[in-house]
C-alpha cells in the first residue's frame, strides 16, 4: 500500500496511543509499517510482469527468429548482416543453391531416363545433411542468446530476492518486538481491569480506549505474521513451476517459516500436510489461507482474522 493509503489507519492508532501515553511517547514503529498480507505495490507488479515477459522472450525458438526476420525487408537485412547469423546465412544459401541445381537436373533425368539416378539420390541425401547443419547453427545462436538473457535475468532476480529477504528479516524482527510489547501491555491491561471494577465511568472509558489500542496492535501483529507466512510459501510454491504446494515444498516451507512457528510445524509434518491438502495432495491458495489463519489463531489466540 502507498503511504497515503496507510495514513488514516496510522493516524488513528497514533491518536489512540497519544490519548493513553505521556506526551513523550510515540506510536510504535510497527504501526507505521503496516502492510496487509498479499498487498503488492504497483512497481512490484510491473517488475513481475517484466520478468515474465523477459523469461518468455528468452526461450530458444529458431523458427520464431526466422519468422521475425521475414516479417519485413528491414528485419531481413538486419538478420542477414548480423555477424552471429553469418554461418547460417552462408550454409542456407549454399543449401538452397544446391537444392535448386539438383532439382533442375533431376527433372531432366525423369524426363529423359524415366527415373532418378543414384548420383542424384546421393546429392539429395547430402543436401538434407546440409540443411540440417544450417538449422543447427541457427539453433546454436538462439540457444546462446537465450543463455545470455537468462543469465542476466537470473542475476537481477537474485538481487531482488536478496532485497526481499532483507525486508522479510526486518519484518520478522519487528514482529517479535511487537509480540514482546503486547505481552507487557496485556499485563498492564489486566491490572487496569481490576482497577476499573472499583472505579468510576471516566476510568472505565480510559480502560475501553486501552483495550481498543491493544486490539489494534494485536491485529497489526497478526497481519505482519500472516505476511511472513505468505512470503515463505511464495518462495517455494512455484519451485516445480506449478501452483499449489506439494509435500516436498511443504516440508521446505516448515523449515523456512519464522522461528516462533517452526516448532509447532515441525511435529507430524506429513500428517499435517494430509489434513490441509485433502484428497488431491496439493495445498491450494484457499487451503493455505485457512491453514495460516489456524496457525496464527493457535499462536495468538487473542487475535482475530487478518
């Protein structure tokens, strides 16, 4: 979400905190970093789309290269004059000339001698090999281009993954800090609840505001925990280039989740997977969502759904 989209919620949390805390107390930093699970900025969406387009362009397809080269006179001239295609152009030209010459003489053999000679058949076999060699050179060029494109794309993706990993590490640390703050705040709330039973209306209103801030902070923590679980799942879900999480991917997911969830998920991994995945043996997006909510509910029973 953009900064302006987070402003109303952020300001509300700040106002609630300011009503309870001393003037020197500021809103917890984690409130300002709120980002609902699954949210993705426009720049991230654009970058993902560009990565997918570059991946498709990088796939080797010599026949597509020829089709693009024949689309216009300019494209054809650029293809012919490209030094990388020089060997293919020479071999294709030689193969075309030999094919025409042999076909012309073979036609006269059919008319004059009523059949092909062994020399003509041998020439045709040689021409098939010549055409195969010409096409193989084009394959070699396109595959090398694809390797170069994939190498550049992988380098950029590695950089993006590194940046995202740093963001996730920061988010995990912030979530742990908020959990500690919530634990301390819960104790204060229990003490205030005892005081509210024997106090007047004003103190009860103060207690109601305190409870509201506590609920808001708890909700923020769960949303960040949910985002961490989604990030861990997204990192491994498409390792097989298919949507959904298999058993092997689920095992890796259980090892990469934040520390506070790892101990819970390390018990009976296969049984947990069968329960979540169902009969098809694949954890879908909806099943992931329900499973994440259950994990968060078990670890944070005071929090509601994100």
